[in-house]
């Protein structure tokens, strides 16, 4: 059902999870990767890193271990061919490196301290997709 859900979705948002330990195992499944590639124009991701530092967890170390730079450009590289845009934190100084890879970058506050910040980020992501 996951492939069908991706095919029917108005938009796809890859949340700010660890790209290596949380998302890469999912997008390594051939059918899911193909479905995302076909919907790339309707897919964006949220970077879990700000200025080479993860908001939480070991994303930077995991990315370095897999030879990705631990920054927004590294996140964009992990998702290259699967997304058309990347939401980066407004404080991130490395965001232009991601844009140089041909990924649209959208800047906003990505820190979710409470429910209102979570809702604001979700609304922003939906606006960037032109949904909602």
C-alpha cells in the first residue's frame, strides 16, 4: 500500500529524521525509491541539521560515516533525485550549498519546541508544495 499511497498523494514530505538511520532504509526499497523518483516534483524534505549540527540525535556522525557531508547539502545529496525541494532552518549558513545541487531551498524556523511550532512548520511545508 505504500507505493499506491505515494502515487496518490497530493504531496510528499520527508520529515526531519536522520537521513541515514531513519530514511535511507526506507528509500533503499526499490519500489518505494522508484515511486518517489516518479513523484519527485511533488516531494520535499526537511533538513534535520542546522550549521552542521543535528537538532537531535547523531545524524551528523551517521552522515559522515556514510561519506555525506553533515549539512544541508549532504541531506540534499542523500535525497537527490527523490525531492525537488529542501526546507532548511533560517539560521543555517550552509543552505546555499544544497541549492547549488539543483534543489530548491526554502528557509524557515524548523525548531519545533511545541505544538504551535510543529503546526507552523507543517503549514509551511504544505505551502511550499502548493497543497492546502
